[in-house]
């Protein structure tokens, strides 16, 4: 598999092309220091064999913001050094911190915008990024990543909605690029031109008047010119369309652009990967071989291989899929796809972040703060008397499945086969019933379920149940 | 060209695969009757050789709504008959009316939603659509199109945000499909199964929680099963994210989904055509050969041919491009691409609709209510002393072009060549200056302009001017 071929990223030797993108954990304290929960979370990805681990965003400055890692002062370096060392001691995973600057937001819904920054403020941000990346190097990270995506300062400068009238905006693409350009130059000056610094930015803003892949191609070219180690593409996640709940600090993933940023189960897989591929092609056409990473609802091994094998992109970022199962890389590499704890894109993790809770995966055992160890000694769950008793009932516009409880099961995966014979994993549940609300009258569906231990050992498939829904007649669908 | 091969659409024999999708004109009176301006607008498309003309939405019911055609009563049939006859008398263009039902909206921002409809209301809507399509047949149209896209009743039932709890919603796909399914059946009963009835619907809602192409594939399959003559795909245009201006009736194209519905100049061309192609492939996989139409910022003849020649879609809808130049089909067919009045996607037409003005194209001569006739007797504009004197000045982050006025010119087209040699049409203007705000420091740009008469006779190209912008150094872009 192309996924497990090594990749040289500006001198950073990735063992494979699987990346865990920065994900908020809310596991740190408000003090911004690395703690044991943080170490456990990221060492877990190293155990799983991820090629590149991007540590959640850490701030270059001191603005108050709940549980958030900091890299804004030398006092944070020892903890960060420990984090990097613990990961390096675990496996050959490479690790970079994501470095962020953000503007102020208030519970009233007020938020600071880029046009409120003085030129001195901008100069300070340029220096803060340089100092932060120098600290990342000092702490022993393999590189760093600038967070220029979503609702944060660098992204807001890049935005097509940047309201500044001066040469950091002014309605020109070059004006919007000025801050990230200065920062890249200063970072390389302060941290060394040989220290790999990637950039995460939006391929499309997905807001009214926001930029599209047209601008993202130009942004990628500029970043490549300035020596970016890699380009990591995200989308959306903006304040402009955030839904403000009274008394809550606005959360930039509550609007439509937030839907797109972490696409839920109703989105197609790999929903934004074609943007990354377009950006890669554009940058290549100018002679730059900067690796390009795609993210966004990618976790099926075949999809990953399609993206990498075709050369559409160079790195695949798997966020929610690796949260669900950090052992995904090792399992796929060893031909054990069947043991993956598969993300069903229920977005409970997103909801936890949005409600200021520690971010865990609902597929983990109840009460866990981390993914369970890959315990291969666990026996496969057994159906009672080798019979899952999977049964189906057609209701008005849906099909209700029920099956027997399998002792030792932590969850059940539901598979659906459509009448063209395409089998797909459709949901992961902890109960023994599931309702399919996406069925069409006049069509035939087949289902089976499997029971899994908490670390992914699967039972034999259940019996397969087939349901034929009556066609639409007269005044429409009649229940079967 | 594949574009000019005929296509049989459920018995309706299209001479070519170019369609003008339904576009609001605001040319009718509040009384809902066909008038001379309406006839002139649509006869103009017939003169231009468009294969399929879809007349702007006409209402099946009597709710007040400004200037809007009606098909809600037999009294409208004579006017509609005249409209259809006038088009048929002009060319072999086929013509279908778009048939719409919409819910109430108020200046306060209040709007009626589908959960406020009783089951009797729904039954009435089913009958109204059947009666309306029967009238369309009586009036001599070649078929009809049901409007199930954007912010209107049928689309709101299909929406993933449909809040109804009963079997016309209920959180199931089949529930959301029930109304359009009943309507298709009733329409075919009342208007005859041999009368071609296409459906326009959204490939993606582009709103928070809205449906994606996943559901659009299932919707397309259902419509094919029910005998839809064609599937015409749009996106967005919803009330859910509309920006409400106090004292104004909400306009469903003011939010992000409105940006997507009529993508402006900052969007890539053919930005949603891949959805139509996915839907076509899905419907084909079930054995239906229902023709599929793509729309959305398509007007370049090469793009059109790419979509049709590859079989991605069967029909290409050109809305703003045909508004700018209804002669596009004949000009392309006769190898006169050079004479097309090219839409620059400035969206003044969209703005006129949003502000309740008659919809015209800003590229037409000032004061015109219709596109000018294709007057081939007009001499090409001449540059003074055969010299356009095109000059460029690099400013801070932009390049300003100026050139000489060419007597007889109605507009100027600006062409840009990037440093890879790709030439593109970038804007159409009525003045002799243009500023390029999408340039990158360190890159070379070449420009030329051409002057055009109002019907598309072009001058010789101007001189070519080349600008090399200084690279980013030190603290960023320095002006050239």
C-alpha cells in the first residue's frame, strides 16, 4: 500500500503517510501545561503507528481560553519536551505541535476582528509565531504546523471577508497573504530554515462571500514558495455563520461551515479531498513538490489508498477515525482491517468540544478518557447459541432491526447491502436495535451485524436478514 | 459537438442539449398574465437556438407574490398558449413552464414552514400541481417542470430539515419523498403519462443539517422510477440561512446557500456539475436512462463539451450565460465563439431580482429590457489609430490597467495570461480601466483587451502588456 511507503517532508522522515490532524482534547488544564492525560492521548497515536502526529493547537500568546496548551513562554518548554520525548520513545512517529493565535471572543457574542488589530499588534503576532516555533524546535518536536484554518487569526486575514483597508487586506489577495507570508519568513529566521514548518489552511471557507479553491490554490503556491514543509487542507469552521447561544462564547463549528469542517454521517466520505488534489496539482504545475494532506471524513482504508495511490494527495489526515481507533495504521498495515474500531461519524466528539467537555469517543468503554489498549487476548464475542436472531420490521418509511445481545460485546457494527449488492458499514451502536431511516420503497435491503470487543475483536457475522419494501403505489409508500 | 446532437427527452425531441433554466425576470405584471415583455424574453432564447427553454416559475396557487406568472386558473391558459405558440413559431426550441408552489413569507421575517400545513393543505397542493400541468399541456407546451429546488414547498418537504412528525417527514427519507411522489403520480394521471414532466431539485442544500448528494441520489432514483422526463440539478437557495433585512420579505438567495445557487466570479466554473454526474451514474446503475441536466456557472463552450462529451451529464443548463447572450447556441454551433457576449458572473442580475427589479443583464445596452438583436451589420470597433494603448501599473497588491476608448464599443473584455501560459477571460467592463486584485507577488502577468459591439462583434486584440511583480522579500510584497 502506498499509505505505508515512507515520505520525506522537508527533511522529516515519515514512516508512513497517515497523519492525525490537530484535534481539540480539552484534556489540559487552564494553565496551559502538558499533563499526563495529554501525554497519554498522544502516546496512544504513536503506539498505533501513525506517521505524523499533530498535537492540538497551542497558543503563542496569553489570552484566557479555558483548557488549552500554551507555547507562549519558555516555561512551557519542559512539559512540551517531555511530550515530544515520550512520543519518540514509543515509536518512529513524527510529531509536530500546531501553533495558533486567536482573537478575543465574549459570551455576549462580541468578537474581536482583524480590523481591530493595530500594526503593532500585527508585528507582535509575527514575533510570537517566530518565538513559538523556535520553542517547538527547542522542545524536540520534529517540526511545527501553523494554524491558518477555521476561525482563527491567520485564517481571518486570509479570508475573502477580511475587512482591513490597509495592506493587510485592502481587498487584494496579496494583502490577505501578507501576514502569513511575514510569519513564514520570521518563523524560518527564528527557528531555522531547516526546521520543517507545515501550514494548515482552508481549501474553501464555506461562508457567504468566503474564498473558494480558486484562492486556496494561490495561497498554497505562496506557502510553497515560502518553504512550507507541507500543506494540510481543511475547510470551514468559521465564526461568521456560528450560531450564538446566549451566555455562551461563540463556537465556530455551530454553523454550516462547521458542518463542512467535520462532516457528519450524512456527508459522502472524502467529501473535500478533491480540493486538496486540485491544490496539489496547481502547486506542482509551478514546480514545487510540497506534500499536500487531505482531511475530512476519510477513514476507510480503500479510500485512503485511492487518494494516495492515485497521487491525488501525499498524506491522508484521519482525525475522528484515529480518535475512535488509534491502532488504525498498525491494523491496516498488518492486514487486520477487520479489527478496526470504525468511526460512524456520529460527531459526539464534536459535540463534547462544543460544550466544553473533555473530548472522548463514544465507542470507547464508558468512563474512559483514552482509547482502550489493543488487547488481543480478548476472545471474540459469541452470539447466544451461535444465533444472533437478527430480525427486521418494515415500518412507515424505515426498517427496524433487533438482534440478540452477545456477551463480551462492547458495540455492534451494522452493515447494509443495497439491491445492487454494495455492502457498506452504516453505523456502530452499543444497543441491540437500529433503525434505518434511509430506505426507499420498492427496494430490497439486506443487513447483518457483528459484535465487537472494546478493542476490535469481532464476532462471526449475524444471520443476514432481507427486507423488500413495497413499491410506491397509489398515494405513496405503504408500510410492509 | 455533442452539445448539438439531438436528444429524446421522454418523447420531447430536443434539437440540442443546451437548456435555459428557469430564471426570474420580474417582467410580468402582478396579475400573473403573460405580457409582451415575457413573450419577447423567451422568443429571444428561441431565436438563439436553445434546445430547451424553461419558462420562469409560474404558481399553481393564488397567494400574493408581486410580479409572477400564474397557471393556477384556466383564465391563464390563453396567454400561456400564445407564449408557447410564439416560441414554436420562432424555431425548433422546445419549451416547458416551471411549475411552483411556495409558502407564505412576511416582511417581518416570519415564514410559513411545511409543518404548518394540514393534510388537507397537502392534498390540495397535490391537486393543484396536477391541474397546473394539465393546463400546461392544454396551452401547447412540450412538457412541464416541477420546481422542487431552493426555498419552495416541494424542496422544503425533501429537505433534511423537514420538521414534520407525520409520514410527510418523520425523519425518514421516504417521508420526505412522499409529497413529490404523490404529485408525480397525480400529475401523470391528470396530464397524461405521455406528457414529459421533468423535475428540478437540489443536489445539495448547502445549509446546516441540510441534505447532501447522498440523499440527492436517492431522490433522483425515486423521480426516475416515477417517470420524470429529466432531472435538472441545482443547489442551495434556501430560506434557512437567508439574511433578513428589516421591512423586506426574506429573499432565499441572500445567505451562503444563495452564493452557491448562483456562484459568483470567485467560484470555479462548473462548480456543482460533479454532483449531477454522480446522480446520473446512480440512476443509471439502477437501469434508468432519465436525462440529467447540470447547471451552475457553466457557459464556456469547452466546459459544456467536456460535460456532455464525457457523458457526465446529458443536458447543460446555462442561465446567466444565456441571459447575457441568448445567441450563445447558434454562435457556438456556427463556430462563432468569438462573438459570444460573455457573462462575467458579476451577478447584477441576481441583485436585481433580490431588490425586486426587472431582471436584465448589465452587458446589454443601457435601458434595454431585452438582449439586443444579433446585428451582424455592425462594424467591429476600431482602436484609435489602431492602438489600444493598453498600459498597466503595479500598485500595492494589484495591477491597474487602462486603455483607449474604441468608438462603437459597447463593452471591453479583459483577458489575462498567467506565467504558465494559461489565458483566461477575467472580466467584461463598460469603462476603459480595470484593476486585477488577484495577483501574486513574484509572478508575471500578461493582459490584453478587446472591444465589442453590443451584439458581440469584436475588435482586434489590443497590444499585450506584461507586468512582473517583485517577489516577496523581507517584510513582504513591495509595490512595483
